[in-house]
C-alpha cells in the first residue's frame, strides 16, 4: 500500500513541473540547408560608388575654385603694378618729378621698351610659325587732292597740301578734318617721305618742306623737319620733282604736314606724302 502511494506522488510531481527556459533547438537533418534572407548587396555597392564620385567631384571643385581665385589675385596684382608703372611714366613725361627721380624714370623706360621689344619678337615668331600676318604697324601713303576739292571752304589760300583720303592709305594714323595734317597715334621711330612735282616756273625757288606741330600742351611752334628744292629748265623740261625722306623720333599726337612755295605751281598728278613706323 505504501509503495503504491509513493509511485502516485512521484508521477504527480513529474507531470506538474514547469520551467521558463525554451526547449533546445531541434538539430537539422542531414542534407538540409537553411534558406538565407534576401540581401541588398548590389544596391549598397552602387550607393558606395556614387558617394565616392560625389566626394571626388566636390574635392575637385574646391581645388579648381582655389586655383582660379589664386590666378585672379595674381592678375589683379600685376594689373595694379602695371597701372602704377604707367602712372609713374606719365609723371616722368609731364615733368612732375624731381631731378633725383629722373634716374628711376630712365630705368622704367628701359624696362618698358624691353617688354615692348619682347612682345614684338614673340608676335613675329608666332606669325612666322602660323603663317598669319604680323603686327600691323602704323603707316600712311597720301595722294594729293585735285584742284577743285582742295579749295578751302572759306576761299582762303594756303601753302599746305591737302590729301585725298578716299584714294590714300591710312593705318593707325589720323588725317585731320582739314585734310592737310597727319596725326601720330603711336610714338616711335618713323620713316617720313614726300614727293612734289612742279609744272610751272616761279621767280623764287621751287621748294617743299615737311613741318611738324608739337602736341597740345607743349611748345606751340611749327618745326621744319625736311626741305628740298628743284628748278625748272624751260629749254629741257616743263616738270621738276623735289623729293625728300628721313628717319625721325615722333611723339604721340604730333602732327606732320607738307608746304610748298606756291600751291598753284604744283602738278597734282605726281605728288605723295607718307610715313611708316620702323620701331
């Protein structure tokens, strides 16, 4: 009887036992593989590549802007320095500096001329390599006006020869509104020439001359640069030609013109006046 009671109590205790732990997993069967969850590996790779490209573009953009700003600052500095040098050269030309500063003016002028010479040489080399025309230097070749168009509007007479702009050649040189003066725009060394033919004899010598008028603000005096003569021989010819040429240093706004003894004695079919900048 006691044995049966003990067996009953043991059975009751086994059936009423509870635990909070999960049961152990069931071991997989042989040949069974667990399915993997769907992954996003291609998308992650694409986003990584795009992020890397964006970082590279951002870095390259900042580097480009930095270099561009640096170049602009250098150009601005060079521009301000050039303006300062030009202002000092202008002061030297106007005589607004003392005698002690004239040495610096000469040095600045030497540097300026050296730079201009290098630019001219580089331009000539580029023109020779590319076959393009070189720098066009100031030049002029003037043809005399006919008797009708050469008359002054007020009827006054003048010994200055007037030139026909429509049939003449002008390059970076100005012709005055009165058609009798050439105005220099670029200073430098020029070759100047003139030829005048006379067809009538005169009691005085038949002469022609090239004269110069200084720019405004300087000595307002006309200076004779060149003069030539010719003489008519009635027994041999009815024409004589006076020619002249020379090389001169000309300034900006300097004016040149040709005068003759008497404009009524000139043969208008054979007269010319011109110049060409050498350097």
